[in-house]
C-alpha cells in the first residue's frame, strides 16, 4: 500500500523504526494531491501554497515525528492563510497559532500551508458554500462530501491527508465523516481549546479529529485536548490517555436507542445499516434498549436561533477596518461597512447574520433567543436523564448518505435538516463520534453516531474501536 | 409654570489594573499608539477573552463603598454596535445580571443631607480612541479593553449644583478606594447625564435628553444649566420635546443634537458565550467589605469629633486620602489640646506652599514631626513670629531641614525681651511723630503702623505682641 494510504498509527510505527522519514510521507501525500485533488478539491489555495512546512519534521524524539496533518481553513495557523473560505477574510494570515496548532507543533506535527475547504465560516452541510469551489465526495464525485468540514473529511478519505482537524458546531465533523466514510469526533464542549478557532457559534463550536480509524482519532484527541487558560470555556479536567480505552471489551455496556431518531425522513438503507451495527454491538456483549429523547424535534429550530444569534455577533468584527477584504468602491465609513460586508460575505453567511440579528432584536429576544435557551436546557436534560441509566446513545449520523452537489442549494431548510441527528450533541455539549457502518447500494458510506456523557470520550472510543475491529468498513477505499 | 429638573448621571471609571480586562496588555496611559495591543484587544478572529480578577476585586470595592448589593451570580453580555474604535463591533459589558445594584451616595444640599440612589454598578471594557486627521481617521487601540466601571445614579438629582456635588463626593470616595486615577483629562473618569424637566410637584417624568462629551465636572454643570434653560424655553413656548442624545460643545457653550430616539441603536444584548457566568463567594464580598478604608464622609465626622474641627476645616483636610493621612499624623502629634492651631497651619501656610509647586500637602515631604515642631515653635513657644514661621516653612519644604535648624542657622529666634527692644522702640517713636500723634488722637490703626516699623527695624525678629505692648505702654505714659 502507498504511504499516503496508511493510518497515522501505522506510519508512526514505521517512523519509530526509522525505516521511513516524514518527508517521504509528505512527498507521497503531495503526489496523491497532484493526482486526485483536481477531482476532489479538498484543499484551497493550492496554487498559493506550494510549500509543506516541515520545520517540525526533524523532531525525531517527538510523539508525531514530523507526521503531517491537514487543517481546516478556520483554525488559525501563524503566518499561513486562514480565511474560513470567505472572501471577507481574503489574505488574512494570523500572527498567532490556535492552541490546537501549538499543541500539534509541540508534539512534532508538520503543519502544512495547505488548508482544507469548508463552507464559508462553517455555515453549511455540503462544502458548497465555500468562496472558492465545492469539494467533491471521493466516493462519488457528483456528491457532496458533507460539511462544513468537507475538505478535511475528503482529504482523509482520498488519502490526500493522513488525518485532519475539523470543527463541529452542529455536526460539521461528524456529518462529513459519515458522508466520506471516515471517523470524526466532536469532543465534549470544553475538552479542546477554542482559542484560535475562528468562531461560528461560541457556545457550540468544538475542534475535533477526522481520521481513517478510531485509534488515530484517540491519538489525535490525546494531543489536542486539555485545559487552556486562554479559553475561559475550556474545562480544567484531567485528560486521560484515550488509547487506553481501545480494546476494552464492551460486555454489559448499556446502549440507548432513541426512537425519535428512527422515524420518517430516515433513509431505509441508512436505517438498515445502523440497525445492523447495533445488532453487531449486542452480539459483542452490549445491551440495547429503546429510549425517548422527547425534545429532539426542537433541536433544529433551537439550534438555528442560538447558532445564528451568536454568529451574527461573532461575524460583526469583519468590518474591513483592520484586516481582510475591503471594498475598493466604498465612500466613507458606513459605505465601507456596507460594501465590504456586502461583497465579502456569501449568501448563506448573509442569511445567518440576518436570522441571528433578528433573533436578538428588541422585541423578539424573549420570543426567540431566550425561548431557545430554555428549550436548549430541556434538550440537555433529556440527555442527562438517559445517560444516567445508559453508557452511550447510538443513532445514525445523518438521515441520508451523501446527496448530489446542487441538490439542496436552493432549499436551505432541507439542507439544515441534514444535521438533524448531530445538532443535539452540540446543544447538550456532549461528545459524539461518527464512524463508518456500511454502504448504500450506490456505494456511498453510512455513518454510525455514538454519543456519551460529558467528558466520557473513553466510552465512545471503547465502543467505536470494538465495532471497528469486528467490521471491515473503515478499511474500504474509494476508487479515484 | 415653574419646572423642576430631574437628573441622573452615568459615570464611567477606568479601573487601575496593570493589565487590561480580558488580556495581558498593559494599561499605561500616553504611550505610542497601538503598542499595547494583542490579538484579544484587537478583536482578531479566533482570539478569546479571559477576565482579569483584579478588575473584579476593584469593582466589588467600589460597589460596596457605594452601599450596593453585590450579586453572587453575575455574567457578561455583549453590547452589539458598529464603530471603528470597537474592534469586535461589540463591547463586553453587563446587562442582565450586573455586578451590583441599589446603592447610594450622601451629599448635602444647603446644609441638609440628601441621598442620591445608585441604580447599578457594572463592569465593561473600554473602546479604542479615534484620532481624526484632515482626510482620514486613525484608531489607537491602546485603550481598547481597559476595564471600566459604569456607575448609574437614580434620577434623584434636582439641580445642577446637586449634580456637581454628587460628582465631587463620588470622586473623593473613588479616590479613597485607590482603584482609579479618576482623571477626567486622561479619560479615566467620564460622565454622561440624563435630564428632563417636569412641572414642580408633578410625579410623571418629562421627556429626557442624554448629554455626552463633558470633560470636567464644571462642564457637566454648564451643560445641564444650558439644557435646563433650553428645555424650559421650549416648554414655555408650548413646543414638544424629543427624546434625544445631545453633545456638549465646550467652545460654543451649548448642546447639539446627535441623534433622536428613532435613531437610537438596538444593542441586541445577549450573554457573552465566551465568558461563562461566575460566582462571587460571600466570603470574598465580606473580605473586601472588611478591608474597605475609612471613606471621606466618615473621616470628616471623625475629624470633627476627635479633633474638634469645624465641618469646613475637616472637609478640606479629608479631600484626599493622602492629605487626610498626613493631616491626621500632624493633628495627633500636636501636644496642645487646641488642634485648631494645627488645622489652620495645614489649611493655610502649608497648603499655600504646596499649591505654589502644584503639590498636595502630603507630597511636600515635610515630615509630620517637623511640621508639628514648627507649629509649636510659633504658636506655643513663640520662638518665632507666624510671619517668620511661614518663611521657615517654605525653607523646610525646599531644604528638608527642621525648623529649629533653620532658626538657629539664620538666627531667626524672636526677640521677646523688652530690654533688648528698648532702643528700636525709642527710634520708632522719634521717627514717626505723626503716627504717634494720630494714635494719641484715638486712631488705633496708627499703632499697627508703628508696630510694623519696629518689626522692620528688627528684621522681623521682634515678637510683635511684645512690641505692641511696649509701644502702648510708652505712648500712654507720655
């Protein structure tokens, strides 16, 4: 097998033995990018970013020994373009690294100037809202890779990256992981520092790994997790070694199956694959029981109020004063604001800024934002209640497999509903993973979602790894 | 119809912390623009705020000193509006659950006590500063993110003098707490005013105007005076007032409309998701309460009681904490029961020496012990006259020498022995025959002139009381 197709832990083993150098891995990835990225388009600004920085590559003593990683375009990398795939941030090179990048560098990762494609400011579920171009699903180039971390998921699935970082506000790691047949984890809110992640919705955003298998996800989560004094919302809780959970048996583990996730709108093939996965897990010793998460139906509307409200405020700073895009035809301050933002933001960004501004406006705040906060609490309580009696919850990651490019562009609500199963984890702040659990007849991957108690990523890794060890899905590769 | 003004004041105060409210940048004033900045206070994407706990301690101190109830559960909100000096285009402030509520400040109105309520004291961050040049505007973000406290009074103020007095009392309290420079020129203390008029004895409030851009307490008073005049004129003419924000133009001495209520912003406050709500423990509040210094009003009362001073004198002495501490050292150390003598020397000659070099009495570096010695030499031992005493004091401040050293070196000791003065007295009488006649004719002033002449002859060293006695005796004998 080509080097670029190996998992991070396989490569690390060979780097350990010194029969391989990190630059060979980087060359192998570059060849793959040259071969396939014109079709997949997982990366942005490839023309501008010829160089892989391998500054950290010489650290042979480090954990990662120069192993490269792909980074989503909304995570700040010092001196490298970080534009959230938005015109309004054109040319923005942050003078600082996000905390996760600092941690990766300390661990000896090679950080590339190549950043992965995404929906503008992470607004979307298909990576079609990028200001550059849409990314294509490696399994079927006519399909979307999911989003917003579609570039990261596609880069890993197409072996153009060993592994990648994404961000997840309502499913932006898990849904593309599901669509592209890779593993994607949204850690517990507060587990990973948000410092340097360009905010979409601050109370929901979380950075997480997209990897070829569960062991890689555990490894990467080990590196990026931990309390950060620069992020007041990061949790001062000890980080266990997540690889220790791999291989622990799952006998007697109690799985909750929420009935609200298996109703109308769920694709029959997806449903069948997920049910089979649950059977597999019970075969392996777990016990499952149907439960109810009664407030599930409110998750999407609640999310689109809270997330857009926060986004409308978070995106106010893009005003053309200090950095990024400034309209050249503006005359005076107000006109500069209007024209720069008018030209700089794409249609979905504008839609969400408008929605959020409305939800926070005088006279509407109580009916929308405040009400949404209250329902958010109810949704969280649903999970608390179930997770008191169960070790984890299992659901499909997305109601369908990857859909066609262009299929939902004209219907934002339909697009929003593709996150219906992932949004609740963000509202509740709990960890959730998506891992491959089969394929549709059209040979598109299906994702299984496992959710657990806050800060119990160990349970997720334990379940996911056991499942993976007993199924072939994660080893499947798309033909490109 | 007679109208009564209803005034509420909003004071913004820079809290004196080494670093800004939400990042590690320095808060020093007056440095090169944009040298005290970082991704956080520049609002760069991806940066996050972390709250400075020193600012919280200062804020609690102020809230308690203003008799507010400090909430145990409080949070930050975002106030959203676009302005180029506001790098995130929202200000981190407090809206829903402010740090503290329901306090008061006591002032006196024509010698009657009056209590001005405080609605709330809350924390927020300052914005940057715009510098307008000919064709462009520049932004200095050094000030961006400096911790601010907003102190909002109830509309309990009914005259411009009350507004002025409230601000003066408030400022002296804040200075005592040592949490701010309270310097209006540097912008570390700012004041906006809300004012409306209503017919006397009416209960309903009139339509209010918000006044901004006053750079001194006097400007606040002037702007309010102007506004009372403007509003009552309109009311008398039967014209309707509009709710609006007006700017004080110091040069033109008038207010100018900035925006009306229709143009008012919707700030879309909501809880800042980057800063989780926090709990202030009862213990912490109690600890800060216990550590509060004696505040100016309590100190005034104590000075009056303990040292027998008039309210007027006591108020002058406690006007600043350092002055009060210095004054108290002097008052306490003075051996005589009549502390008034020391107070007079503090308020009179010492304050004069200090203000000549633009200092406070506590900054003159005349140790209390030396000052007491001087006052005793003049007032009790009468070694020197009070006139000589004043020049000795001047020299003490300049040379750091003690009074007795100076008196000895310059041979300034007062001559009180009548025999030593006999010669000078004779000469004065001989040389000023007209004044002698005037005195004999009943003009008391003439005597003072003669005393003055005698003092001149002795180069000020004669004890004026003794001279006066001697002259009186000589002239009535003759």
